[in-house]
């Protein structure tokens, strides 16, 4: 060491700057990782607490939301890039360090935040939540990532499409390989369609409202949100779409339960079942898997308009309470019970219309729950399969001859959709059921690209909805 360096005084220690936006985003990611929490449940209370600080602005909440959801959606891509920048297996990096690195990678590669600001803010976050030692590691890795843009990185870390199409799509579009394969099988077609679908899963979905008939109207909702913030629904006559940043909880109709937040695909399923032709009376309806209550509330409103009643059954008590809240104030007769649809308390043949929106993998709602793609395993389908078949069998037993059953699921996976229906109708694993398909496509008027029927599969990239599936069946004997 030369004399000048020896006499230079050491730099004084500088406390790290606490950035409330990035600390909030980090806390949300840790909750998702440590507690298997869902971001859409973790983030709102964190934002509510942050807003207690008058310096925390609306744009801060928007940035925190983008950092959390963007990082989760692109986690697979960012993991591949981070892995290329370190000299150890990714699994050997502590999860909190990975979260900071992924947040930094998203700011560098997925937002318009300037490079120097993204790196410095991420290093400051690391100093606060990880300590100075690990912050140096974060700094080194992010500076490597910052040397190239996203397309350049993808060209480096993703295998060529011609060599391994599914792995290429998995890295480029940030989905597990098995999900890419399953979605491609369900969608069919070539490369363009699957790429459009995977890219749609990585986009922020619109918030869609439903005006429950007889209780609210789309005109009321449009007036409440204003022309600049509201758009008519694409397909549902009861839908209003909110522009980015709209606050549904601020609307009187939503607070009163006369309207609600409901994806347009979910609305279409309930409307199609309600409008399917039945033979004979049409007075008793059943929602056999009613939680958390969105479809039940729409069905109850539609039933009330025809003088029919709805029984909403939900197995989990806490979800049954959500159903009660959603149906509160419905003008027509309804009842909410805690009951298992595979061991029903009602007599066979008691209903004219039955909906079973069965528990499933949720692969149709990856836009809304991006962390689900990293949690689900192909083996999970084996656990859902018996339950889905039993619920459909019991639903067909609950409807009278001439009545209609709607089998719905928020998954496009063939093992959860058409395969389930065909197995039940053919008696695989049980007695055959005397029922016939109803073509569901005419019951969604104006909706394009509904396939060959008779069942319907909706898609985010084609319809702007969650990937809802619906099969309609009429009991014949």
C-alpha cells in the first residue's frame, strides 16, 4: 500500500436507504415463498398499511404491485438468467437473496426503470434486508445482468426452438415445462397459438365487474366509474371492465353486494347454465361447489328473476361464509349450506339446474395467480381426478330427468375437462350415467373461436377471460 493510500481516511459508514416500495415488494415475495401465500391475498393488507404513511403515493402502490406480480410471472426466466451469472447452483443461493435478485432482474429487464436506478435501489434493498456482505453479491450479479437486454439474455439461456420447443417456450415465457406441454395439448395448433397463450398468462388481467341482474345495471356501473375508467364487457351482458387503476371497492354497488368483481369467463359459465333449455319445471337450482360465491350470486340473481330458488352448497365453512356474504340481499329465495357435494344431503332428482365448478389445478387463472404455476405439480392432477368425477356423478344424480348439469373448471387441462366428462358418462370408475351433451356454444352468443363443441373452452389470448371450461349435460333417464 502506498503512502497516500495509507494516509487516506476510511470512508464513513453510510446507513442504507430504506425504500418502502421495494421493502414492501420483498416482504410480499417472502410471504409467497415461506408461507405458500397468494400474492393477491398478501399484497392488499401490505398496501393498506403502507398507505398509512402520507408520503406513500398512488404511484408507489402501482410500482409495488408491478414489482411483485411481474417478478412472480417472470420467475422462471429470471432464474435462468441469474443462474447464468453465478458460479454455483441456483438451489444453493438463499431464497431471500434470490428474491432480491429477481426483483432487481425484473426492474432491469421488465420495466422502464433506468439501469443505474434499478441496480442501486436493489443493492440498497439488499443492504437493508440481507446485510452489507450479501449486498455485494447482489451488486455483482445485477451488474452482469445489466450488460444485456432481455432478448439478448433469452437468446443465451433458452435452448433453440428447433432443438427443444417445449423447453424453449418454458424459459422464454416463464412457465414450467409440464404446463407448457399440457396447455399445448389442450389448445392444439402450432407455435403461434401457444406463444400467444403463454404471453397472455404474463399480462396483467383486467378487473371486470358484474352487475347482478335485478339489483344493479351496467349503466349504473358505467356511470359510477366514468367513461374514462369503464368499458362495456366483451361478451357478458352484465359485465363492465375497469381501466387500469380502477378501485372496485370504492363503488357503492360493489360495497352493497349489488355488483361484484367477476371474470367475464366465470359470468359466461353461469349465464350459459341459466339459459340452457330444460324439459319441464324450472324452479330449483343448485350450485354444488359455491365458494367463494361469484357464480352463486349471479345464479341467484338470475333465478330470482324467474321466480326460481337457489341452494348454494360449499364444503369449507369459511368459504360458505363468503358465499353468504356474496348472496346477502338477493331478492329471491336462496339458501346457503355447508355440505360436501360428494356426500349430498339432498335427495336425488331434486333440482332442475345444477352447477359444479369443481376444485382443480387452476391453470386457467395463471394471470391472476402467477405463483400457482411454480407450486403446482403434474402429480396434483391425480389428487383432483377422483374428486372431480365424484362431484359430476353426484350432480347428475341431483338433477331430475330433463334437467341440466353444468360441469365447469378453471383449467384447460384435458385431464380436468373433457376426459372427466367422458369418463363419467361412460361409467369408467362407476356406473354409467344416462345423459346427453348440450351444445354450449349457442348459449354464449357473439363469442368467437369456441371450437367444435359441444363443450366450450375459453382462452385468455382469444377471449380475454380466464381459461374456463364448460360442459352442459341433460339427464335423460
